[in-house]
């Protein structure tokens, strides 16, 4: 008997192709598990009936030897990707009844490769947050929660991370604007890859901050992330920022023995970092050295400004992107006689606290009197941060840092203090500002017995080196995957 609980995406593809398991068995297994683990609150919507129907169609294709690369594989999709005729909420009340008339390019790519929509996963409202607690549907739970303590799965792609780590999805999609794939991956002990900005199309993904948003895979293994990226990535005429590059094959390019120069940025080693994180950092360096990689200290001098820069730019873009939710065109409406009151009422009731905070910050930094002092200044600092990375990458192939300053925190401990919450993103946002690819890979367990991930950052469009370096950490750390 094959234990479906234990298999990863790579294995599932193999077993389906060899007809050792059917798509229907696999889909049914995950639907059943998802129902049984409802307390994780990882899904906003489960595609129960339709997924089984699609699995039966896949099984026919497999029987006729017409299988596509991900034939019959159920995939969990962050509820920020528009899925045609299927509820797409962005975890907001304002979109709580929204069924798009179109499919996002990334999800379409998955379906064209034979994958099946398993369900839509929970997230922070409009992907704004680092704990999943801003979701209109309530926070998803970190499956590593224990001893009556409830830990957050991280955010914003917390539902996807919780689903993969909790064994109720074999792989999932996430989106990352300032860390939302990497940080939850770190908190839940899975792999989370944010590709280079422009690698995956943004078309049909509910926009948060358009110059930063990027889709990527959240998986059990590095190989699985490469398999997913191969399908998700690609040029799309419908997204003007999508890169037009020759198709490569990340999975085939994954070689463990790439000799890499690994950069360690001085500025990331701040005094507040816990000793155990520093110890894991040393351990990671040892893993690289064992694999004939060279460790080089590097300088990223503008690191300390990244967090402020990110929150100015992302909020400015969010305030503009979210202007479209007026109660007329989308979702929820709070009626009123006067049109201006309709807008006001709809937006007051439809958006949650954090989203309103971002809209207010964004409107403020873009307003006539403050534009130069905040927005324009932030754009200039962004250029300096990009330049820091360009210079560092003249000396090294990839950069190795912690993903987040801590392990997962307890639910409720930061939600009332936005600054404390924003500080979780200190190691992930510089990479987003520079549009670089980065992955989070688990390295071990903290003293609280919770997973800790480390981040590998690459040059623009060099996901190959990022994945290879991640594989070195994965192989050596031999992290225990199951949270139960
Ligand atoms: N935590 C960050 C924020 O709240 C990042 C979110 C994201 O990457 N979507 O903006």
C-alpha cells in the first residue's frame, strides 16, 4: 500500500504516470484530509465536486497515455489568484461574493499542464500581513501548533503554507510582495520560492503592489518547487512586466554539485538576532563549505532603509490599486441614496483595519505636500538598494541569510502592534524591492520546537543557482517534514 500522506509532488507524478495510483484516489485523499483538518482553516473554499470530476477526466487521459506534465495532480491555490467562476475573495469582505469571469495566467498554466484545482487557500486580506490574522475568514493555523499554543502560519500566504505543512495539499501557489511566500514557508517548515519579478505573469492576480507582486510555488521539497515553477512561469502578453525569455527547465537544471560563491551580508547580522539563528547560519555555511562552495562576506549598506522604503512604496501602490473597489463593479456593496455615501459605506464596511491603514498611509505619501518627502525619496532609496545587490552580485552567485528574525509567533501577540508585525519582514523586503529571486528552505527546529527557514537570494533570473543552493541546505539539514 502506498502511503499517500508521505509522498511529495515529484513522487505523485511518477506514481500516477506508472498507474500505481489514480488521480481520483489522490484528489479524494486530499479532500478527505482537508475536511478532517478543518481546524487549520487553511482553505477558504474546497473544490470538492468539481475536483473529483476533473480527476476522472485525468484518469481517462492517463489510461489513454495522454498524460500532461501535472496530469491529475491536485493543487491548492492562494485565494488571490482569479479562478474563472470560482469564488475569489482575497480574504476580504469586499470580494466575499466575487466569481471572476476569467482565469489568472498562472493558474491557467497549471490547468493546461493537467493540474486540478483542489481549493482556494486562506491569506491575509489582500495579501497585507505577516500572520494571516487579517483574513476576513479568520487566521489559518500553523500545523506545528502544540501544547495548547496556537502559532500563526505566517503571512500572507499562510493558508498555502499551512495546507502543505499540514498534509492537506501536495503543493500550493503563493504570492510574495514583501515576503509572503518565504516567511510563511519558514514558519511552517516548507519550501517557498519567490521567482524574479517578471518570471510569472501577474495577470489575473488581485493586485496589491504592482511593482513588487510575484507568484511562486510552496512545496514540500526543492525539486517540487522547480517542477511547479516550470509550469507556472512563462511570458504573457497580457502582463507588460512579464519577461520574454527563452523557456528553460528548472527541474532538469537542478544539480547538487554546483560550486557556488555564497555571500553573507554583514548588515543582516544585527544584535537583536537570537543566538540560535546565528548558530543555524553557521551550520548552513558549513553545509555549503562541505559542498565546495566558497563563503564571502558582502556589504549591503542600505539594508536598514529597506523596511521603511517597502512600506511607503507598497502602501502607495496599494492605495491606488484598491481604488477600484467602490461597490459598483465588484463584490460587496453597502447601498445608500447618495453615490458618495455608497462609496464610503462600502469601503468602510468592506475593508478590514490593516487594509484601511495601508490605504491611508499610501494616500498620505502620495499627497501633494508629502510626495517628494516620502514617495519620491523611497523610490530613490529603492535604486540604492538595487545597486547594493548589483555590486554584491559581482562577487558572489547567491546570498544566504535567515528568512525571518524569529520562528512562528503565537496568535494574537502582534496583531495590535503594526510596527512589530512589519519588523517580521526585515530580511525579505530588500529582495522584493530589488525584484530578485529568493527561496526559503527549512534548516532545523528552534528551541520552541518550531521550524526555522533560511533564505537564498539570487541574481535576476538565476533561479537555477537559487534552487541548487537550496538543495544543498535541504540535503544536509535533512529537516523532518511532518509536523505531527
Ligand atoms: N508582510 C508584508 C506586508 O504585509 C508582505 C506581504 C506580501 O508579501 N504580500 O506587506
